[in-house]
C-alpha cells in the first residue's frame, strides 16, 4: 500500500523539517523526488541521504517568490522526467506578533512566500497536471482554523493557503486533479528550536515543555508523522479525497477547551 512507484513529486522547502520528512518518505515509497529549496547545503544533504538509501532525488535551487524561478524549476522537472504527478507546497515562513506588532514589511514578506509562493508553484505546475491528472497537497496550519496568539500575519497567509486549496480542488476536479491541505499544530523542527533559542534564551527547556503542552496529546508532532499523512493523501489509496483540510494537531482544534 501507499506505493508511489513511477510517480514524480515536486516538494518545496524539502531541505529541512516537514518538507525533508516528506521527501525522504516519498523516495522510500519509490517516487522520484525533486526538492525545491533556497538552502543548497540542506537540499543537497537530503538528496545525498535519499540516494544512499537507494532512492531517487534531485535538488533544484528555487526561490518560489519568483514566478519565473518556479516555472523554470517545473520545466526542468518535465525535461528530466517527462511528467509531474505530485506537487507538495510545503515551503513557508512565520512571524510572531499581533496586528499592531506586524509591520507592512512583515506582512509583505509572509504574503510573498506563503501566499504568492504557493500561487507561483501552482500556476507553474497546473498545466502539466491537467494533461494526465495528479495530486496537489498544500501545507496550511491550525492557525487557519482557530485563533493563535501573536500570529496575525501567519494566520492570515495560512488561511489563504486553505482557501486556494478548496478553489483549486473545485476548479480542476474534472481534470482528475485532487487538491487537499494539511493543517499541523506545533511540529518539532529545527525552526521551533531556533525560535525558542532566539526568543527565550536560557529558558529553552522550559519553553519547549510549555509549547508541547498546548497540544492536548501532551507533545509536539514529529515531522515524520506529518509526512505519513502527506503520503496517504498523495497516494492512490486516497483517490476519493479532494477539497479537504486535515488537522494533524494532537487534539488542539477540537479538544482544547
């Protein structure tokens, strides 16, 4: 079950965190994985680790803020494989602050990556997906579903990702294109460790435990757990699922009351 043999998958932000976990798992399931990321060192390291395990992976340096770069990346994938079957829009950035603590520059930065970046990759790849069908998976967030303190800009952009997911699912269902999203709660990634170290120096362990405890299940998710849901939604076993958002949140949305 959940084989991706013969599938070509594009994964943005595949050099670390959730994107890395998705890339590694998809390659293990025999997909040919193309990692789009700005970080050459991390992207190359993930590709090397996949190849050591017998998987097939390629790194493409790409800034999804640029539509042209997204188009060039997709063109390179088509030139190499002749196909594109799965698109995972994982790349994203965060900002901590409420409305008053969010500058215009902060908002523009998040919109550029989290909204326009997803739009660019969707627009660059949709023409190819229309030819033979395929799967799109977008990474949203529980911040798109419930109010999270001090996440004004982030919540705004992730709500947009969820909206784009539903729109694409509706507009392209006749082309045999499925489009879903995943809304994680806190996931233990290098980003979380860096955020805690930057904002709570000397209190790293205390804050990690505090943030972990906000999930009713009592811990953060591991990137691999999100990747497993991504694998299901991108596999043929999920062929009847489109236009859905899946919270993976340890009970955060529905049990935190």
